[in-house]
């Protein structure tokens, strides 16, 4: 079986090797995951397959997958392709507050993810932020406390299961958050304070997700027309990575929300090595819908009708309503989407394959499987 490897093993291999490993979140697996994994195998490229708490939880999230179901299908895809340099990552394990109920619910989810065989975890307590804090430590106190509690729980559960290592991502600064002046970016001082407080508690993350000007998902202008994302603050990102290096930390940046960023810009401007994990999510979902539009016209029409009706007003154009809310169709149409014709799945796979080759090249991770 092509079981996933430990995230720590992967990050230790690629750190400071001038590359970003793609973390693909396909939301829907058949065809999409196979294409990405096959392109990885054919080019000897390490890759991360991930899914977030909102998308996949004990109740099925908005994709309809539970952690066990998601892991089973993803391992099957990797097995079919025959690629084993991949990591199964639990993205955005969101901890929205520090209440005992939230912490317990998070532990229940994490326990299920460990049972399902996930090999890397992203604890995201970035929402817990004290805007009244007089310094970084005060601002981040709640985030630090919740992150430590969940990280200790993961370690304990892993040890119980006899699993020695796993990948760990933590988050400081909420991705995409804006105030009246624009994006609220993570500062270098916040990043170093956060990591050193975690280290003091014995928590050793591999990557740090920061708010650096990206937004999750597709973005649109004021008329509802889809636009490219060119807002990632590269100098700030480099500054944070350098501050982490200066404190002797092995932690590097995980870039969230890459969908919509021109590949040429990634290839030429992205600070590879400072950023070592690059999340690409909505992009893959958009490929699935583009293929459905041609190969499963009836199903696509029904999905579009449902999205536009259910999310009416949640966007300035039909294009924006669909682009921002079609992700919820995966659960609503779970049975139909998972019963697509073979030729449709083959087309999705081919499109995913071609796009994955472009990302691997732009990220500098193409052919770097030997590092793992
Ligand atoms: Zn994210």
C-alpha cells in the first residue's frame, strides 16, 4: 500500500532546499487526486494531500467526507498510482475559542484523524487574538494556550499508537483578514514570539502559517469579475522567515491561499526555501467544475441552479456566487459526483495532471523526491 509518510520526514528533507512542496486540497478525490499524484510520481516530486476541518470532520464537513473516508479514498488513489512520497495533512484544525467544549471537540476530531492515518496536522487557533493585548505575548496568549493543548494531545495519541513522528503546522495571524486599512499582516515579532513560546512548552512545529496578504479561494472585483491574486506581501514573508532563522528555528512558512496567483509570479518571485509548503485548494475544485460543464452537462446545470438559488445574494454576479459557494455542492451532490462516468473522471485526471506539472515546476519541487 502507498501509505503516506510523516510530515516531519518530508519537511526535514526539503527545508532550505530552495523548493516549496505543494499541498493540494482537491475536496473531491476521484480523478483530481490521481492526476496530482501521477504527475508527482512521473516527475519524482514530493507532494502533500490535505483537507481542512470545515471540509471534513466527524459529521462529514462540507465535502461529505469523514476523516476515515477521506483517508481511505486518498490512500486508494495513491495506491492506484503507485506513489509513496506523499503526506496526508489535516489542514486548518480550527480552534475558534478556548472553551472546554471547543477544545474537547477538537481533540475528538484529532483522535479520528490519527486513527484514519493522517501524518501531518495544522492547528489553527489564529482566530483567538487579543486586540487589547499590550505586547505580542498578550495578543497571542489564547492562541498559544490552545495550540499547546492540542499539540500535546496529538503527541500523546501518536505515542499511544506507536507513531514516532508527524508534521506540525501552527498559525499566527488569520489568513485573509482585513480591517479598514486593508490586509492585517502577521509581524515578524508575532511570529518569533509565537514560535518561542511553543518551543518553551516543548512543541516543535515544522511550518508556520501567516497572514501575508493572500485570501482563501477565488477573488473578485467590485463588479463580481474574477481577478488574479497579486497581493501576497513577499518582503514581509521573507522578513518573517529570516526572523525565524535568526532565532535558530527550523520553522519555515506555509503559504495559504495560492489559488488565483499567476504561476509565472510564483516561479519568479516566490521566496522558495522561506516558504516550504504551498497550499492550493480551490483551483482543483474549479477544474472539476470546468470538466463537468462539458462532460456532465445535466449534472453541472443542476449544481449551478442549486448554488445560485441557495446562495442568492452571496456575491455581486452569478460568477462570483458560483465561484465562492460551489464548494458546498460536493456534499449536496455527493452521490452524483461520485458516480460520474469513467470518461469524465479521466478528463479530470488529465487536467489535474497537467496543472500539477505546472505547480511543481513553479514551486521548484519538481524532481526533488530524492530529498525525502
Ligand atoms: Zn488555508
